[in-house]
C-alpha cells in the first residue's frame, strides 16, 4: 500500500508535545491502532501521528477511503474545519488555520468569477450556480474569520502580522507557548536577524525585545494637544475639533463619490 504524506496538510496540525507523543506511543503499543487512518486516494488526511508511530514499531493499522472530495482544496478545508472544532488547538493555531481557509475560499471565489459567463447569461443561470455556492461561508471581513477562529478581531490581526512577517523561529516560539501572540506580533516588526536573536535568548530576551519595540513606538507617537483648563475654552476647542472632523468627513464623501463615478465609467467601457 502506498501512502503519501502531503506536507501542507500536515502543517495544519500542531506537532504533539513530547508528553502527548509518549502517551500516544504507549497506547498504540499496548492496545494497537484501533482507529483507521483516513485516506483520500493515496494521501493521508487524518492520523499522521499514529501512522508515524505504527511505522516505527511495525504496528498493524487499517485505512479507510474518504471519496467525497473532488480536489486537494476540498481536503484542506475538511482538515482545517476538523482542527478548528478541536478544543485542544491553541488560539494562535486556530487563527492560522482560519486565515488559510480564508485564502482558499477567496481563491475559489476569484476562480468562479473568472469563469463566470457574461452578465446577460449569468442572469439566466439557475439557482445554485458556482458563483452562488452555498457551501462557502461569508468570510468577507476580519470579524467573520475571527469568529470562525474563536478569537477577537484584534488577536486575528496580530496573528496575521506574525504569519506575514515573523521569522520561522519566532513562529515556532509562538506555537510552543514561549511567547504570547501579542508580544510576538510586536517582535515580528523587527528585522529577521533580530527576531532570531531574540528567540535564541529565550523568554526573557523575547519579552525585553517586545518591551523595547513598544517603548520606541510610544516615544515616536505625537502628543495629543492638551485642552485648555477653562471650561468655556474647552468647549470652544472641542467644537473646533468637531468642525474639523465634519469637514474631513465631507471631503472623504466627495472623494468616495468621485471614485464611484470613475469605477462606473470603467465598467461601462469594459
């Protein structure tokens, strides 16, 4: 039997801790592999840790096929949803999984849009056409993705920053719990070599690096204009600020309307 390991699928699952791995190994040695490994064609999609241990000790195992997937992307979404539902998965990993799912869903939507027929033909398309696939959840905003990951929108934003700019060593430090998500997002703003050096220094060095970045940011923020002490002067100052904000809103609305008109003109000429 040929079993293929897909590295991207496996990356969706956090590695077991030494204690967890030892416990699973003892269980398999004592009781055998009672649960079948799940395959899609020849790709292993569930049971990677059991598969490794069974191969190491020549423990017999069974496999079952899940044939309801049409593509590897379907498999990825299934694996992601399974892991998002697990209580043992950390906030960081759930955020990473949810962001990956967002990418897959967005890519599918873009592909459907590219393959969609012209507007007149699309209007006559029957309900349930690919462009209206009911299986895709509404993952249009950060709040949608954060809700699926069961984290706050702010935490998801931090995880997204880590995913985009953190060195692999810093990502691993977050996975292992050496540094918090918020602190890692701060350290991720440093150059890659500085991130690696901070990780190498351990928890204390990471906390110090995060604190230094925050202090530097606080020092570069412009100070807010102090309000006058007299109540009458405070009211005048606040009214002036409100007037400035109203002017800014009016300007933005005008710019927005101009952009809408340009967009409509571009669509009409397409």
